C-alpha cells in the first residue's frame, strides 16, 4: 500500500473506534476506492498515561509508544495521527523517535478556536493527566486565548464521566456531559474544549439542540486528517500523470 497514513490509537479503544468511524463517515466517497488508505495501531495495552503523569505509576507509556513508532518506521506512512490527548505530554519524545511527522491534536484544536474567532474564556475539559501536563494550556497561551481549568468538584465529574462511565461501563452519559459544560458556563466561560477522546466519544451521540460552543479536539483532528490525506492523494495523482 502506498500513500497512506497510520493511526496510533487504542488509548482507549472505543474512542479510537469513534475516530475511525468519523474519519470514514466524513470522507467524501462514491465508491470503495474513495476511502482513505491507513493502518490502525490499536495498542490497548499501553499503560495509563494519567497515572504515570500524576506519579501514581512507574510504568512509562513512552516505552510502548516508541516501540509502536519503530514498527511504523518500517512501514513508512506519510504521517502519523496520535489519537490520545493525554499522550501529547510525551509528544516531543515521540516525534524525536521518528522522522515521520506526527499530527498534534492540541495545536489543531487551538488553531480552530482562532479560525472560528471565538471570544471570551475557553474551558479545558480533559483528564487530570492532561491538566497537569499543561499541553493545552501551553498552546492556548501561545495563541493568547484566555482559558479556565475546572476546579476540583467539576474535575471529579469529568473523571467520573471519562473513567467510570465511558471506560469502565461503555456508558454514554449525556446528562453528566451537559451538566459539566453548564458548570463551566456558570463560571463565565463562552466555550469548552473537549480535550479527551472519551469526551469526544460522548459528544458524537449529541442529538438535541443546544447553545453551547464546543471545540471537539478529536472531531477537528478527523477533519485535518482527511484534508491532509486528500492532499497526499492529489499530490500522488499529479506525480503519476
């Protein structure tokens, strides 16, 4: 297979499935051959990223992820999509392990805030590991975007939704999802970033109308991946003419 990309996922598996489902659904197609060429690494056994970042585990996810990249180096995809927000804490180490460009989900999400010209304070919703890692905070500060990190009571609701509802029970708890967002709006926020793919998985099931501005990092990454892959295909076709 030529002119393909790879997806480094499995953190968690249901969220990765959501990414792939949206990727295929949004790709413009009229026949089988219109779908994108990609290889999926669903590495479900990568140690918990948050536990390591918070010092609750000594087992580094980097060892596992670097091994994945070594395998991908053999395949030589055009680019790599990292579908775990928290894993971006290790982004520089991972990018140093390969010459293949890795897409940066937090950067893409913050770029979207600027593209949409969203004003006011943006709440960051993610794992405690992502909060401590400060990857989104760093990107928001670079773009001069005011942001809000939820206080402990709200963060505990986020933790419950991510770990207890989605990861443990595969339960799409939309009531708690909107309760969390409403909590952030009551704190004066004008938008929220979904900086965890489990939250993105829940957002995929929204069916009711609402007035919240939601920046879904995974959804944005899907769109940027499609754009990049279609440009790759276009370039390949031009070279073959």
